[in-house]
């Protein structure tokens, strides 16, 4: 099959990592794959046979990514030789570009939501997209069962497909690890990721644990400044490390003890799956969708009542002092990841594409 993955960019992010992982998987299986983006910054490596297309428009005064995408795709697919068998469109508003273009040229299309609908502000754009444009793609994919009943009336067909783990699960679970609590995410989205509350939690926990530290991985100058100001007078300031963007997150996870997800809302947090794959003891807020589809609380991780700061503090303290609990969670987390493997998830995507293209 000829498959085009269309997304705004390949900047660091969960959806971008998923697209890169899927593109590599399909390329390795011999399909013809292109990844089309409209802003610079490639943070993920691609299989040598994947063709990268950086979409631009000569109408430079159009800075809005989706409009630039529409204009580029309209021109690019005008030539029949450029048309794929199927377009896989990612991150909601990109549907404004891919849905009309796919209908104009008769190209099969899947559109993918990467967030749960409940915590996305229902803007005018969203209303148009969800209530009108989603009637046209062959399939819409969502990440959790939570979204299924909401989107079913709005589209021809909706499928739940989980995010694949892009990391190979670690085999050496007895390796020595740093006494580090790790968090990962875009610092400019610190409220979404709950990093503001995480700093309060860290102060309560780390004051009595001077040999432990909190390491927050992610870029974003705006968010960094706000978070740094928050801890400026904190007694644990030296125990909090902002690493900025890192391309060795897998290694950081493999060498750290605890992963914490403090988000106020998520779709299906890929970073949590990745942390489990590296044998980390994971603790997460049970936000409205996502973590509960990954963690069986007390078995392969700990789920904390959504935004219950005191419960998070108590359980994080316990996780730090209880070596046996951490070892139990890391052992079970590895065993629970088969359903997130790229083989399983990739096969689901391939079955979906074949059903759309050949039926």
C-alpha cells in the first residue's frame, strides 16, 4: 500500500512519536510510506525508505499550519501520481486540511484523535470538525473506550486503537537505578501536565528524602520560567532538575526508579507505557481517561484518585521507602505490555487500512 501520514510536525510529543513509530513499522513491512509535515523540527528518526515531505505554500502570509496544510495538499495531490492509497491524518484540527482534500480527490482517509473529548475545549472549530466534517472520513480512530460512545454518532466508523510503545521492553530488571522520580512532558503545557502541582508534591515528599531527586524532562522556555520561579525559594530546589529536551529518554527511564504522571487530563499517555517498558515503578493520577486503561492499580502501577494531592503524596512517600513494592510493580509492568507492542498495534492499523483500501 501507499500510505501518507499527515501531521503538523515531528516535534517532540506523543502523537508525533506514534506517527514515527507507525511509519517505521509499515516501511519495514515493505509498504510505500511518506510522512508529510508543515512545520520544521524532526525529533524522531525514520526508516531509510520513509520519504519525508515538508509541505510549504508559496502564499507565505498564511502562517496558520492547517491552512498551509490544506493549500499544500490541494496542490500536491492534484497530480494523480502523488496520490496514496490512504491518508492517515493525525492531531484533530489537521482534519480541516485532510478531509476536504481527500473528498476532492477521492483518496481514502483515516483521522485520528489523540486526546479525550471531555477535556478539549469545544471551540467553534471543534464543533464544525466533530459535528460535520467527521461524517466524511472512512474511519475515525480514538485511543480509549471512553471516547467511543461520544464519537460513534458523528462518523461512519470509529475504532479504538491503542498507542504502541516505541521502546523495546528492558530485560535486566535487577539493574542498579538512580534514586530519581522522573516526569516527562512539554513544559509550556505545565497546567495540562500538572507540573505546577507536581512541584508542591515534590516539596512534601523530598524534604525528608535528601538522597532522592525529581527530574522533569521536556522543553518550553515559557513554562520553564514559571516553574523555576515557583521553586526559587523552595528548600528542595537543588533536588529538582529540569533537563530540557532529551533524545535519550529511554536511557533516563531505564536508570531511574519511579515515574510519575501528574496530568490533569490525557488521551492515552504514551509516556506512561514507555516508562513501564523500561521497568520503572509508575504512579499516576487516575485522570478521566488513559491511565486506568494502562495501569491495574496495585499490580503494575499505582493509580491515585484524580488530583488528590494528599493521596499522591502519601503513596509516593510509600513507593520511595518500599523497595519490595517497587520491584513488584516493575516486574508486573513488563508482563502487561504485550497489547501495546508495535507488532500488535501495527497489525491492527494494517488490518484497518486494508479493510478501507480494498473493500
